[in-house]
């Protein structure tokens, strides 16, 4: 596999959009202050691909994809769990807050500074947005699961399999706890 080059801290979004450029690269998670605590090793990276373009109103847009793996804490056993993050997003670039108010609500926006994009801030923001509210191991990998009774009041153990199928939904467990 080709080595991805390092993403720069700043990109000239206006210029890249004029040329319909695609920027790809990677970055150490440790260089992103707010998410560096979630790295699972010191050389853990985030990779990204960003397409710059302008819409018919000449507004600059970015279509981005980021991929990384974060080490979060499983809320069942309180042990580390590796969580893949794969996020796709479209950002409308704005130069000031006034423009943000003019934007239709379906667009997430990013503030440029004289046409320049703060790449690290954008990555950090998108990783935080893509992070789950709570993380769990798969049921089969979680040591905390033995603390839960798999039997309901009638001694039926069907709920174990139910829990497995719900494990993708972070709220399933919370709901389960509440109902008990
Ligand atoms: Zn666990």
C-alpha cells in the first residue's frame, strides 16, 4: 500500500476549490489535542480524503471522508475497546458568522480564515462528531457481560441472544437496564 503523505495544518480552500482538487493524507492522532487521549498507540493515525469544489453560487464546499480507530472505555466492563470511526461529511465553507445564518440548515459549516482551512481543527471536530456516546465490546468479547443475568423471571435465557443483536445500538443496554 502506498504511504499516505502527512496532511498539512492549513489548506487554501478557495484555491483548491477553483481547481477541484482532492487532498488525501494522514496525521498522527496525538497531534489533535482534543482526541489524542483516545489513541491506542503513540503512532495511531487518522486518514482523510477531502474534495474541494464550488457550487453554482461559488460557495466553497468540502466532501470529506475520515477513518481512524479510537480506544474508548467499554461501559460494561470498563476495559479499553477499540472503536473504528469512518465518517463521511459535507462542509460548507464560510468566511464569517453572517454567512452561516444564510446557509440552509442541512449544511454543516466550517469557518475559513481568509480563504484558509484549519485542517487539524476540522479533523478533530469530525472525529468528535463521529464518536459514539457510549462504547461497548461485542458481547462475546466483553468480560462485563457475566455480571448481567441472561435469564428473565421465568428462567428463559432467550434474552442473551437478544442482547447480542442489540449490541450495535448503544442505547439498547440503557433501555434494558431501565426496564429491569
Ligand atoms: Zn466490555
